[in-house]
C-alpha cells in the first residue's frame, strides 16, 4: 500500500504549460482524504516560483530546491542544507557576469539589476513559447532582491544557485569549475543549459527518504513521479517510480514504469488509480 506520494511539478504533475488545475488538486485531496501523505518534490523554491500555483497553501509536505529544503504542512522546517560559503564566494567572484539566483528560504538574491534579470529571463529557451504576463512575472520575482552586494549574499544561508548560460564559452568554463568542485556541490538541472547547484549531499531521492523516515514509512510504501535530470536519484531509489511519457531519456531509464504525458494528467490519474487499490 502506498502511503506517501512524491511528485515533481514541471513536466510531471503540472501540465505542459507548467500550470495546475482542478484534476491535479482533486488527486491530492483524495490522498489527504484517505489520511495518506503527499509531497511535491521540486527544484522550485518557496518564494516567488511557487506562489500562485496553489501548492503553497495546500496542507501537504514540500520538498523544494531539489531536496535542499523540506517543510511540513504547518510550515515547520524539517530539513535544510546550505551551500558552502567558500564555494559561494568563489563562484560569484569568478563568474560576475552570470545572473545567479542565490536562493535562501525567504528570498532570492541577485547581483544584477531587475531590468537585466528580466531580459535574461525572457531569453531562456524554456520560457520562449510561454506567454508570461507582466503580473505573472512580477509574482515570480516578487521575493527577489536585486543589486545585492557579494557581502550581503554571503551573509545569508543560500541553499541553491540557479542560472541559465547561453554563451558556450562561459558554459564550458562553468562546467569545468563545477567539475573541480564536485567534492562539495552537485548540479542537477532539469534541462540542458540550465544550472541548479546545491550541496553535494542534496538530491530529491535523499529528501524523499528523509521525509519517509520522519513519517515512519517504508520505502516500499512510497510512490515517486518525475521527468527530468533532477529526478534521477528519486526515480532510481524507490521501487514504485514513474516517469511521464514526455520525460527525458535518462529519467525513463531510471524509472520502473513509464506512464502517460503530463498534458493528459498522467500523474494525477495514476495517483487516483493507485488510491482505488488501497
């Protein structure tokens, strides 16, 4: 019997437009009605990128920032893991032209200006085919603090670094830099050209296992769903693991079973079907 359901958001639980809807929330509510547990397991943070999705107000567990942070439904912090300060100082110093999101629990700190950030945001491939209104974008970056000094950022507990790098030469330099620091950090992006940097110990699989242990749930009683590179450990670690049809090839290889496409509500429908057998 599955007692804990854990799902990635973008490309998995959400539809192809990265949106939630009634079918999704109904599946989660059915989990809760049976006194079982549900957690999102996302690269997103609790700040702007999770706002206005509906998940921020649901009484569910939240694994965020690829597993660097776990929160209970009552907002109690169950786990957090910061990036090493020496590494943080070095990467921000050596790559001053990269628009890093330096993400803490409460805010995202950016060294550049808001105007520069928005221009870079719209140039990222993932957003080119989506129509973000000014209101949606403002909500997305509502917790961002711009034009931050290096000293200010280093004074915060930064759990995750995000960035998109379009220049090939810069990307090669950054890849080499991360390879030379693989003893302290890991990069688990959901798409090529993206970077999602956390402490070496952080991944969604470890986070789901930490939450399952906290809830006294056996790993065989956990179902996980994912589609991207930051889901691989989670899909590999658990017996009941499912990748969507639209998942990357690695995710499909790591998952125990491939279900339908995210645009067809494959995950919420699978959750409902699983619940019918409980």
